[in-house]
């Protein structure tokens, strides 16, 4: 088992080895207390390649369903490739 805080700021790679950014938050279902989504703040290259022009003080984050997470080690590896990121919703900050 690993603590959530130990996963913060780990790099996230797509299945086609594209470094998209870092883990910055988790979304937990209060019904069963399981992690439902991982929030990943996109790096500048990912934002550019996805066509995101939005400027945000805390960065732009995608909400990635936990089912799309393949492996967790020194980095987080996803089961989806870069092109599938376009289908994922942006995480809205409460700040």
C-alpha cells in the first residue's frame, strides 16, 4: 500500500510513453472511499499538443478515471495513449 501524498508530483506517462505532466490531486468516492479519478496537471508541451490555450494560475488539469491507470511506480503509467486524452474532462479547481 502507498500513501496518496507519496504519489503527488509523480510523472504521468501515456501508454505510448508521452510524459503529460504530474499527479496533483485525487477524487475519492465517498460512497465506498475508493479513488475514482486522478488529477494530472498538464505540462506545457501536453497543453500545446492538445490544443489547450487556456491560461490558469494553478495549471490545467485532466481528470483521469482510475480504470485508465495501468501501473504505479516511480511514475504513473496509463492504459490509454495520448490521443485519448482529448476525450477526458478537465478537473475544475475549488480554489
